[in-house]
C-alpha cells in the first residue's frame, strides 16, 4: 500500500437511503399545475376582488399542496434518520430510535415520542396483494421431493414494509459503529410553509366576508 493510499480517508461504507411517495409527488404536481392555471387566469382576467381572492387562494393552496405531497421525505444516513413531514422536520440519531413500525401509518418510536413518516404511506391494498401472491407462490411449489424448495424466494412485501426492513438494517448497522451518542432529537418547524399558508388563509377569509 502506498503512502497516498494510507493518507486517503475511507469512503462512506453505506450510501444514504431516501424515501418518497411517487403517487404523492405525481398528484401534487398535477394539483399545483391545475391551481396555478386557474389562479393565473383569475389574476390576469378578473376584477380587483377576484384577483385578491385568487392571490390569497394561491398563498393558501400552493403551500398546503406542497406540504402534503412534495415535501415529505425520509432520509436514512449512517448516523441519523431525518423525517421531513408536512410542517416540521425531525432529525433523530440512530441511538435515539427505539423502533420502527407500520400499522395504518409508518412510525418511528423514541423515548417518550412517536413520529409519523408521511413519505412512507401504508397501503392495505398492497399488503393484501402481497399476501395473495405469497399464498399462490406457496401453493404452486411441490411439497415433497427434490424440488420442494425450487423457486422459493423471499415472500412478496408491500412497499412500506420493504422500506421499514431497509431502515431496520441501517439502524442495526449503526448500533455496531461508533457515532454520535449524546446528540438530541431535533424538531424544526417549516416556517417557510406555515407563513404564506397563514397569510393566505387570513386574507381569503377577509375577501370572502367583504
């Protein structure tokens, strides 16, 4: 090994995993395009009252749609888990994560708090479909003989369950590696989303009442 090899810092062993909902991204983009088209038309062709109503409606609707469709994100790094929800971002060191579960929603559990992960929605339809595929796969395999285990692979899993399996693997690796031990859980509110939303809601109420 050369001196250059010895001086080169080791590369990150595991790449960060990021999770978002494709359906939410597609739906959010369509809603934003529709809202901007209708609101832009009202701003260009409407009277003063209509323009004000459209302006405040956009200030309310665009951040709201963005918050619930485009903003949610889960990123799992080597040392910490970042959960970006509609109105706040939670950063948790893996040492603070006590568990991950998926019931009707995916959740990360810490000491005294539970946070939902909006970016990984639970689909009961996908779970039922995966269950039916697993049953059909089991029924199609021979129960006896030399080919009894032929074609046996991992059982189908819903997307949310697969994502939690991967997150649990990252957490398991993190517990066996030196990392931040006393880092607290950080919660930050998304004021860039909340401020225009509040202004838009207040302005819309005023314009509709007058």
